[in-house]
């Protein structure tokens, strides 16, 4: 029997289990260095495989639709940061300052790739444009996210944005580029072994989460975050997601985009990437701070999956366009 779309998926359950494990058995002593080294290697392997998987043809197929791409990129890197900053006086009292720092970090992250494309496909949207925009968001995020994080999250108190970009380029982008250059030789293998990418993808995130929460637990994370703050975090994430979905839908309709393009704008412009966000947080922030930083992202990730699954099913139930119906009858 298929799992209802509103229930947590297996990966979310694994994330919760990892947080519980890090709470009860955090890495200490020499174990910290071991897990940090293993996490770095796993994340490099993740981006290497994503580079090998990326199709240039799919990118080129959707790249000419500039109005849609600008809308999606503006939603990701302008709308979200503005919402987080403008709503801060209202939303921050619901959580702790540390958690709201994580909320602001969430707001400056790139969009997802896999789930945005999957939901666009499920809802019968513009799939080539979704591939193009989601991939562009991930690549641009390597440069834009550290800059925005320096302005809105760390306020220039952490490492410089140029230093952060350099570290992300070295740890994330370099493996990605190497994998993409080797695509002619290993792309077929990666495509045939999609489960390998999924295993590395999810395994690397679980490793980063375990390592981050271990350091945070040792520093007293759960003594600093109350149950009321966690409840407030659910409200904060729900407000951000609802506003993002509403604004992207409204803007797409105001611009006169087709229904297929509207779907692409909604599912690509309202999402934030856990796969990119967790490794980036590991690069940009101190180990002891990463746990609180990624917690809002983990909550938002599951919330966006559940809500967008229901929304995609509603889009998918719309009538077929008349042209499509007539061509189907004629054939």
C-alpha cells in the first residue's frame, strides 16, 4: 500500500532518527575528527555524482524561457530573503535568536533540484524549464548564498563572503565540475545506478546532520531550545511556505504565464534545498552552531514536501488543454 502524501517519507524518518542518535550518542574526542573527515569525503562524492548526472541538453532545452527563469531566481534569492528580513520582528519572538539565524540561512539558500522537477512533472508543468531553473539555482547559489549570508545572517561577523565562496568552490563546486567533465565516460554508469546517487545523496546529508547535531548537543543545544521554540519554528516555516506559494502563484498569473509555466514557477520558486543547504552550513558556520542552523531547514524541507505533494495532485487533476484533447482524438 502506498504511503499517504501527507505522511513523512523514509528519509525524514531517517533524519529524525539521526538527530535522536546524535542526542543520545554524540561524537566525542577522536570520533569528532573521524566523522568530520568522513562527512567531507561523502559531500565531495555527492557533488561529484551530481555533476556527472547533469545533462547539458536538458539545460539548453529550457534556457530560452527567460521571464520564467527570472521569476524563479527572484523568488529564490530576493523574495525569500526579503520575507525573512521584513517578518523578523514578528516571527523571531516565536523562536530563539539562534533558530531565527537558521531561518534566515534557509531564506538565502538555492532551490531544490530533484523534488522541484518531480513535483513539476507530477503536476504536468514545464519540465525542461524546471530542470534549467533548478540547476541554475543550485549553481548560482554557490556564489549568491555566501554573499547573502554575509549580509543577512552573519552580518559580516563570520568569514568574509569571498572566503566563504572560495571554500564552497573548493569543497563543493570543484567535485561537481570534475564529475561533469567526466560525464561522457561515467554519465551512463551514474544513470544506470541511480540508487547509488540516492544512497550517497541521503547518506552524506545524514552524516552532516549527525556530525552537526553531535557538536551542538555537546555545546548544550537542547538546553537552549524549548518545546515552545520548536512549536514556534513550525509556525515560522508554515508562514514562509504559505507566503512563498501564494506570491509565486500570484506573480506568475500577473505575468500572464501559461498554467504549465505557473506550475514550474510555484514548485521551483517556493523550495529550499536540503541537499545544498546542509553542506553549505557545514562550510559557512562553526561546528557547534550548525545544528541550530540546519534545524529550520529540516523542518521546512518536510513541510514543503508534504504541502507540495498535495498541491501537485490538485494541479494534475485539472482538465487537459483543448488542443491536447483534440490531437489525442485525431490520433
